């Protein structure tokens, strides 16, 4: 449906106070889920980032790529195994993961941003020691019901962020696109959870917002009722939401990532439905917003 000139003007007027509020501010966007797989949604997310840059904001994109890694492993006849939701990453798997994340997905995103009209630079956490990680152990439940830690290979947990290369790229007018591959002691490569990487970068950059795109509407009071969306959650409410099983499975680490970012100084965090076209713009530049905001 085409908008009339007055309707278009109304949209711009509504956005003006938000443009003023967030001018010069950094927003870290964790880009993943269905929005990476659907071409129209992919273009919508990246167009949002380009628009944010043109109105004076500083978007930083951190992307995942689990399905692509799984697909490439399948092509070479290698099975994907997971422990506690983490991919078991031996030397060969790490090589393939790095190739997919850094060599393919990252460059595809950069190319699309440039094609839309922005200017992007692709990086991995290894560039300039941006993300330094330690080995992360997997957690399994023993037959006796006890939690045990096991070695799952090149899976890392961010220990240190050196944001210098990012601040340089941002200052020169580019949109950074970061693949969650980190470097460890002795130059060892680690695959890092993209949510965790985005949260760590948001803290290091003193970002105003952390936005995590996912494949659900946000936090639902009833997972079977899409109309039960909880629009705002205070971080001290999170333990109770977990205890009541409102937060379960993959939503728990996303919310915990938001809480960690808030404690590190990020002003607000958001879990948005990446299946909604332009959900990032709706959250940042309108009165309505979408998804769930996690606040201090």
C-alpha cells in the first residue's frame, strides 16, 4: 500500500526525536536466525543498518552462521555434534567454521551493505586481537545426575575485547561486520557464540543499545500465546522468569547476555523478532517498538 505524502511526513516527524536522541550513539546488532536465511528479511535488516549510519548512528553488526556451518560439514561428510547446545569443534570443524563465517557469510553481508548504498568492512575477532578467548568447556549430565565438564574443542569464551580496530573503522565512516571467531593463547582459533560476542563488544564500545535478532516475538508470558508478549523486563526479574519456566532453552542465554551487557554499562538491550521486516527501525525510531526490552 502506497503512503500519501502526509503519511510519509508523519513518519519522519515521529522519527525525529529518536534520530536526535541516538545521534552519535553506537548500536550493536546481533544478526542471526531466519533474518539471515530469507533474502527479503536479510535486505531489510541491512537496509536498517545503512539508514542508521546515514542519520548519524554507529551500527555494528555481529553475525552467526550455525546452519551454514552445519550445511558445509554435511557436504564434506562430517557429522555435527553438540554438547549442551555447543558445537563440538575439532581441528577440521574449526577450519570449516572459520571458512564459512569469515570467508563466506561475512563477505556476503559486506557485499550486500555496499550494494544497498552503505560502506561496510568485514572483520573477524582475530583482526587486531579484537576478541581474545579462552577455551570453553561443555557441560553434560552424568548417568548419576551430576553435571560434568568436558572438552569440546575449539569453542571459546571471550576473555578480553580490544576495540581499537572497531573504533577506527567506525570513525572512518564504515559499518563494521564482525564474524565471531576469536583468537586464544598461542594463536589458537576459537568459535564463539555470536550472542556472547555481541554482548562483549557492546560493553567494550560503551554501546547505547544491544539488539539481538531471534526467531520469536520476544519473551512471552505464555509460549502458546503470541499476544502474551512481555514488552519490558527488568534484569532483576530474570531469575524469577527462569524459575517459572517463562524463560527456557535458547532464550535463557540470550537474556543472560542482555543482563551481562547491562551490568557492563550498555544502556538498553532488546530481543527482537527478526522475522518482522525492519524490526530494528521499528524499535529504534518509532513509538511502538517490537519485541522485549531488557532494562536495568
